[in-house]
């Protein structure tokens, strides 16, 4: 499989986070709208026969990757007051420079504390602000404001102007086809409220990369579900419940919601595995059996050391 890094640029705020399963859904709708339903069904059928056409990560701030879930450690008793404060800050850090992975730099929470004062670590990574937007409830019959119902709010994700994000992709497709696949996915906007100008994304670059071969651990690069609990060992993870909603033509159907799914979060880690990915394509997550949910993740090796 080819390994690519796709750098995207945000041109607006977002309502929907840049998670891999949602991006995959946009890829599927892009295929359907541009090439037809038969091509989409052929694309999805390849996941059933083991010939996986695309495995992709969530989007992360450019130059950064999630902080792995490390082995629990107690800080040493000889930490300075400054290091103690840095240790508290490291606990809250979500992303670390990707050089720790691609340069095979040994890491642990204690090692990150030593580096925390470096400028590249401290610089603002995404400039994320979450803003609660107020909206009127619209009467769908009259097409005007519903006077009997109150305002409702929804969260919007605002980043620095023209913020860049990286998506990691494993695929059998050549670079040009991969670029076109993601271009079609984003050309009509991303996530909720596309019609109001949210989720405007452009692709800035796609380049072939080599994933690190060294390391005693591996980290998930997207939210995922294990096909078999024995697929990994020494598993350290965070998890959440995904309440998925259908997009495209299905968004206006009577039942646009998927069944709740418990997923492991990106950053979850486990002992190194032989494959470049893990996870599965979930079935039976909606009354319509044709609907599936992307729950694969690429993995990246890293070298975890004791504190």
C-alpha cells in the first residue's frame, strides 16, 4: 500500500470535528455523486473481501500527532517546582510534535516534561476556540421563525485563519487518484451546516511518506473498533460513545441516526503489531443493512520508555 500525508486548509469554522469516520463518509458520498451508486457499492465491497482500498486517519494540527496513552507513571520525587507544573500541563496536552514518531525519539510522560519548555512544544498548535452559536427554530411549513419555540445553540469550532491539518492515508491508489478522491469528498463542504458556509476545506498538498519502522509500541491515528479483542496486546485506551448521523441523501430520511457505537479514541496505544492498521468496517448499525460505519485506524510505531 502507498502511504500519504494529505495537508488540508480550513477556510471557515466547523460544526463537525475532523474525525476519520466522518471524512470517510464524505469520501463515499463524493464517489456516489461523481461516479454513481454502482461504483460506490464496488468500493465498499472491497472491504468485505479483504482488499481495503483506503485506510485514513483523523485530521490533526499540521506537524503534530496525538499524545499516546502511556503506561501510568508517578513523577520522580526530585522534580523542581517548574517541572511539577509542566507535568500537570503535559497531562492536559492532546498533541505532540510528530518528530517524536518519525525520528523515533524515545518518549514517556517524564521525557515530555523535559521537553515541555522548548519553543516548538509551547507554540500554539491549533488556536481552537469553541463558540456557542445561537439559532432560531424554523417552522418547516411556513419557512419562517417559529414564534412558539425558543432559540437553540450549537457549538462551532473556530481555528486560526487558514489553519492546516494533516490526514494520514494508506491506500492502493496512486497519488493523483487519492488526491481526486479527497477533493471530491470536500468539494461541497464538510459536516453539518455546509449550506450556510461551514466546513469549507481545500487540499494544500499530498505527499508520499514512510511510516517509522522502529518502536516497541503502536498508536491509533483515528477512532476505531477492534474486530477481535485479541488483535492487540497491552492495550491502553480512552473510549467514547459515538452517536452517528447519516449525511447526503440519508440526512433527510425518517431515520437519519445510526445506532450508538462504543469506539476507542485516537491516541490509544498497544504493543507493536505486524499490520499498518487495525479495526473494521462495522455492519448492523442501522435498520438499513446497506449502511456501514468506518472503524479502521492506521497505526504508527513509537518507542515508549520507562520514566
